């Protein structure tokens, strides 16, 4: 069964550093998403991406964040100048269409900012 | 106001028993979708079940069913014949279908389910 994959599974970085979280969505999916979940809290939407541009983003997704689809398979989330409060689990998801009955989530990347 | 409310921070159930996880939602949209996800201790988010606001029948997927009461704005998840592997966090989520197509989903805070042998 096709699945969304994410690398790395755990990333530790120092405050102020840049990190890139990588995702490989399901191959025939066209819509891509990033979510984050601070430990013990609810999942929060960050951004959705379609046709090589951002289609929606939340208030959390400020200038510190950017997304890119550098090639036909990868979808990345870049966090510039990380802060302690960026420590969270980051989930990538993909869906076949804009009104998905379901989004397929990846296993997540745990980001720890020290 | 919270758009998704899960009032049960934790639930316990005996193996093989059924359990209901509560979810109420708040929206003024006519078109919306309700989802349930399972998050085991390993962290990944697993889609379980979906209910569209116009679906007349309650959604079912194997041992999972969604008790959709539109007038009460509730979308409770029912897990029948609980298994030890059902122990996890369960999140209710809603996507509202507004004119212009805003589909930013909102998640509840989750319910931790522990299944006892």
C-alpha cells in the first residue's frame, strides 16, 4: 500500500539554525500539507500546497517557514532560524484532490530545538 | 470558541468491549466533513473514518463507526470489540467547506484511549 514517508524521523538542532524537513508524498497525489503537533497538544495545520504554490496557510506559517517541491517526488518544509517553541512533531500529508475524503499522513519528524 | 471539542481527555475500556469517544463541533457551514484519526504511541496519524455533512447514513469502517447527529452537532466515534492495539490518542477533526474552498482542518485536543486486557 502506498504511503507518505518523512525524513529524518528525529532532528535535533540548535536555536537559530535552519532545518529542512523532507517528505515524499504518495506518487499520484497532487495536494500536500504540513501540520505540526506540539507535545501533548492538538494537531495544527500549517500549510497546503498545490501546483507548485501555497494554496492555504495558517497564522502559524509566518515568514520563518517556507515550503518547496524541488523535484517530482519531494516536498520540503524549511524552518529558518529555529526557536525553542518550534520543537514539535511535524507531519506531512498528501491527498489526491482538493476535497479529500482523507489525507494520508506520514509518520512525522520530531524536531527538537535546543 | 472551540470548533472541535473532545471532552474526554482519557478513556478506559475492557478488551472486547465497545467504547464511544465523544466529539462535538461548531460550524455555520452547510457543507463540512468530519474525520477521526488514531495516533498510537509511535506518533503517526492514521486516518480512521470520514463523515460528510450531507451523508444520510452513519459512516462505518470495520470496527469503527461514526455516530453522526447533525442537529446536535456531534460526531462520536464508536469502536466495537476493542483490542489492545486500539490503545492510542484519537483525534476528531473537521474541514469546513466554505465558498471559495477554504479547507483548513481543525483538530480537537484528542482523547487518550487505554484498552485493558
